[in-house]
């Protein structure tokens, strides 16, 4: 077995259904997995949340898109070859309140939205969780799935043996999407916006948020000067549609609603500024040192959520901890994490496979 080939692949924040999603590159990534370009030792593909963007799209329209159908078909093929695991993110379920206590109910509600589709096999409850651990457990190298912090270490929802990792006894890698590391204030105010978007089936409203988040905020433009007319003109170009088609799709959105969305986007812009990796270390440390839960053995962390890929180190629970944000498939070069023999972790870009 080659030590250079990954045993586990981890990625996140694909945001299927939203503008600027690198859907073609993600399709290529999945095809390379199937074609064996990552080697034959691969035993798990983990997607750490925000795989589907229900803030920006609705299941009914999303499932009709050919490129998304192709991705789902590729994932079904990967599921036949290796373990496929999804962590659920804040663009898929609400995250305000006690997210541990409410996670199972929110997860089931999310899965039901896709349960009657042609891809229902991808939305099996057993494939989804909130937290993951990779560690030596009962003398086996395992991947442990959890829905709540209360279960950590003692009561996993699912255990998957991963062969040939050859982990040291003190190895412990913790994975989650990353909204759990947001401060309470940000998660409350921004979480209300995420929640309302996920539950809303008004496509024009979602389309407006999609435009402002992905084409205004992410491009560093000012929100206030953007007019309703300007947005529709830009979307006509972006989506290769006529102005008449765009106007028709926005008939149900008033100018008042448009301006409320602009106000909400200012709040989102503040969250964007506060989501840099340096500020997140303190939040990760606070999360892992919370006295009600035992994360004392964690010495590696992988998460997504902020779209800022990178590697950092710090002292948490008196241990040196390696922390990797695996980036996203939007607005930046896509990236992912490889875990190979001895549990070594490498952050790589796609398609160039450079860190």
C-alpha cells in the first residue's frame, strides 16, 4: 500500500443550488474518485455540511437540474465503492437554539424533503450526522458518527472500521461543519436569516438573497447602491435569460421585501468579516474546552463553514491541536483534505492538488 494515497477524503461547502458553485469542478472531483485517481485504498468520502444550499434553492427545482442529477448519480456510484458520510450544515437545517437537542428532528425534516426523489438512497438517515471522530477504539481504527455532544466517546450512532490507518493510541480527530463554533450572538441573528430562508419556498426571495450574498457581498461590493432593476439586469446576464423571463420570476417580490433583504445582508456582511480563521481559533478552543462535554483527547480538528481554507495550530485542553478548515467549492479554489496512513492530514486544492 502506498502511504501517499488517501484512506479518507473530506470536503465541504459545495452549496449545490447557489450562484458561483463550482459544480463542474465538483463533478470532476467525484469522477476522479470513481476512476481510481485517488488510489484503491480509499475507504470513506466525508462531506462536512452545506452540500446542498436550501437557503438559495428549493428541492423541487434543484432536483430537476441535470448537473445536480449527475452529481447525485456519481455519489450513488461512490456509495457502492466506499463509505459515504454527510455532516449537515447551516444551509440545510436551522441552527439556532439548542442545536444538539434539536438536531435529530431537524435532520429527519431535511431528509424527508428528498425522501421521495429518485435519489432517496442518498438521503438515508444512517449516512448523516453532526459530529465525527477518527480514533483508536477497542483496538480498532474507527470512524465514529454522533448526532449530539452527549454521545461523544461513549455512545456513537454508528461505527465504521477503517483499515490500514495504523493510528497511534492517542490520535483523535474531531470533525463537524463549523456553525457550532459561531458565537451565540452571531448564530442567533444570522441563524434567524438562515432559518427563514430554509423554510421559505418563495423562489424570488431566495434568488434575491443568492444574488446579494454571492454576487455583491462575496465580491466586496456595496449593498446599499444596488437597485431592484440593477439586480434583475445582472441576473439576466448571469443566467443567460431575457429580461422578460427574469421580470416574470420576480413578480411576487415587492420593493419593500427587496429592501428588507438588503438590510439583512448587512448583518450577513458583518458575519462574513468576523469569520476569518484567526477569530475562529478562540471559538474552537471555547467549544472543545466546554466543561459539560469531554473533548480532552481531541488533537486534530477539521471543519468548513467559513470558506477560508487553511491550517493552524494551538493549545487546547493542554494539547497541541492541528486545525484544518477544508475550504469550499465557491468563490475560491476548491479544496479538500486527505487522511492517509498514521492519520496524517493534508489540505489540497483542486484540480491542481496543491496546498
